[in-house]
């Protein structure tokens, strides 16, 4: 199961997607690559390892004055079939 966490401040937003298996990792990476290619605004993306063998892929948008990232994150969450986003 892919876990999602969203955080937003003035001109900044971040979506963190946690996954355990290689299949989930591939699914997350494919989704992010496909969706970010469709939009002009490009995010910073990085991955970090956390406890219990999980990894977290983080997508951050800076200087997002028009709040375009919200729609992009929503598209990602729906595409990945994430049920709960904290």
C-alpha cells in the first residue's frame, strides 16, 4: 500500500509517497514521470529510505504562485489509487 502525505505553505507544496515493494516503487516512479512530463512546471524530486524497509519519494514545487501543484498532486494521487492522504 502506498502512503501519501501532503504539506503546503506559501509558494511551496510537497507530496511524499511511501512504498515498500519494488513493484510499488516502479508504479510510483512511472506515475510521477508520466504526469510531470505533461506539465510545464517542474518539481524537485528525491528519494529517501526510512525504517522498516520503506522508501519515500518526495515531490516538491517551489515558487508556486498560481498553486498549480495542487491539481498535479491530485492527478498523481488518483492515478496511484491512494485512499488516504495526510
